[in-house]
């Protein structure tokens, strides 16, 4: 008889928007139901409102539906899929009205596909980050400036506000992320890898691909020689809707050269797993939920698993401490996903904890195979792969990859334009938006 451990009950995280110093109107409950509710709240704004107003950073105190969706944490955790978000938006708005929103969702898929083809960007980032953190630790380089930046004591008012917002709420508007990264790199002259790490420790949507490649884009390393310089007047203009008025950002670098790096990253698209069918899942199998696939529903399994295994590895994001909102969202998403899958499939569920062997959990349940939602390049793969090695070699893993990623990633070879010009065809091919 299988003796699974007690299920983790999904519990709201009191650390998320705790009503502390930064007032936050957003409910970040890490469940699929809350993701759907947020999508419904935002839906009326996904057309022309989003196109016209998405660049405004109105701050975290905004009540009700805002100019951006704030769906990224649910998308990153796999509580919602890109396909269902696009489908819902395109059922309500014409492709023309929703063009900007649709393109932004494709940026997420593009970055994933780009990193998948160049995994050495991620490993290079990890090495660079570790070296930079070690230098801070040794008191070499710029430890004072790093401490001031991460504690929000730079004296650049806007930057210091965003630091508090990021640490306390786990979220920053896209424009704020761009200004923040630009100030970090070109005004404070700090290592971009330390900044990317700081984001990953705190963002509840922290994503290896979007984060690393966006920091590289701001620095001028993604589109080589093209960097992003934050400007005081632009910040004031797009933060004018904040509760306390526009944010000040005096003293920003007016001129700076894009960063350069000696490394070149070879491109190679791995063989992507084909779509699975019921025949692939004929034998009893376990479904493995992880930080980027915390819910069974978006996976559309053609057969029911006999066991649910949940692996939460939020602390693998960084060698440093991970913020409470980010860690809480991740572990809460997995706990909720695990409980809902067990209830849906009427099967046991068990946690696979870091450092534990996986095979005994399978052996105890008399199960041979695992259905594994694709592990994209990043810390979740780094943290889980060693424990999956033997099963992979024994061909006991069935990898699940959704149609939209499978169809889009091959176009993420160079710039976003390669994906952008395929969007209509990709939506049609994947049956999204009645296309
Ligand atoms: C320096 C920097 C770091 C970033 N780090 C992350 C990260 O760790 N995780 C993350 O999900 N996004 C990251 N982004 C991208 C973007 O800022 C967020 O996806 C977006 O702000 C999330 O808010 P939203 O859901 O309201 O977006 P919306 O504007 O409502 O967009 C809808 C969805 O499209 C996707 N999206 C939107 N803009 C982008 C973009 N520029 N790049 C990639 N996908 C996008 C997101 O999944 C988002 O939920 C980063 C951007 C920058 C400049």
C-alpha cells in the first residue's frame, strides 16, 4: 500500500503584499483560480487600453483593473498557459485591438525559445554572478555601492522606491524594470549579473529566460551595441499617475557605452519532444509538478496519473537569500497545484524534497514512469535534472511540451522580429483565437 506524505494545504501567504510600508492593492494568491480571476479583471483593458497605457507605471497602490495584466507570476508558475490567456483575450478583442498584448505574451515565449537554443548564456550568467557575489563578499569591487543599491539607499528617489516595491511586493512594472536595470548598469555602474540576481531573488514572476535576456537587452548584450538609457523626464512622465505623483530621478548617466563581452554563445535548438498521446501514457505514471508547471490543467493530459509528485525549488533561484514574496508564491503555487491535482485525479500526492532520491517514491507507489512538464533552461532544470538522470537514461521520462512553445521556439533564433512575423500563423496552427 502506498504511503504518500500528507498533502500540503494551499494557504494564502501573509508575506505577499502584507500591508507594510508599500501599500499594494493586488491579490497575489498563487492559485489557478486567482489567475483566472485576475485575467477576467484585466480582460476589458487588454485591447486599446493596454496598447495606449501599458507604459505607465502607476505603482502598486492602484485599485481595480490596471493598464497591465500582472499575469506574469501565474504564467511563470504554469498556473495559466500562454495559450489560454491569448485565447481568452482574442475571444473578447479583435486581433488588431489586442495586437500589443498578444505581442508581449510572445516576447515571453521568444525569450524562452532563445535561451533554449543558447543554454550557455544561462550557465555563463551563473558563473559571472557567482564571481561577482564572491567579489562583493571579499569586499572587492563595489560592495558599498551594491549594498546601497539593494537596500534602496542610492539617493536616486525613483530607484530607491522601486527597490522597496520589489522587495516588499515581489513585482515591478515592465517600464520600472527597464529603468531600474539601466540605472543599475549605467549610472550606478554595478555588474548587470548582480542586478539580474537581485531581481530573481525578489520577483514573484522571476524567470530565467525573461530576466537574464532582458537584463542583457538593457545592457546592449542581447541586441549587440543597442542599449537602453533611462531618462529623468521619461520616468517623470510615465510615473505621473502614482498616488504620490511622479518619481524623481536626478543625476542619471546621460551618456554611456553599451556593454561588451568576449563570449560568443553557440546556437543549437535541441530536439523538442513531440505531442504526447494517450498511448504514451498507457502504463501507470506519475505526474511531476514543478516551479514552472505547478498545475495539471494547462498540461491537458490525455490520461490520468496514478501519483502526483510535487517538487518546489524556489531557493535554487540564487545562491543568496530569496525574498519572502517570491519563495511564498512558488511554494504556494506548488502546494495548491498538488492538492488540486490529487483531488482531480483521485490519486495520492507526495512531495519530492531537495536532496531526496526520487526513485524510492516511485518504487513505493509501484510506478515506473514519469510525465515531466518540459524543464526549460534555468534553475528549475539545474535543481531537478541531477535527480532525474537515471530515469532519463532508462527512458522512463515522458516529456510534455505545449504546442505553442513547440511551434514558436524554432523561430526564436535571433531578434524578436523572427517570431513577430509568424504570430498570426502560430496562433492559427495552435488553434488560438479561432485562428
Ligand atoms: C530587466 C527586466 C527583467 C525582467 N524579468 C522578468 C522576469 O523575471 N519574469 C518575467 O516574467 N518577465 C520579466 N520581465 C519582462 C516584463 O517586465 C514582465 O513580464 C512584465 O512586466 C510582467 O507584468 P505583466 O504581467 O503585467 O505584463 P503585461 O504587460 O500585462 O504582459 C502580459 C504578459 O506578457 C509577457 N511579457 C510582457 N512584457 C514582456 C517582456 N518585456 N519580456 C517578456 N515577456 C513579457 C509576460 O508574461 C506578461 O505577463 C523583465 C523585464 C525587464 C526589463
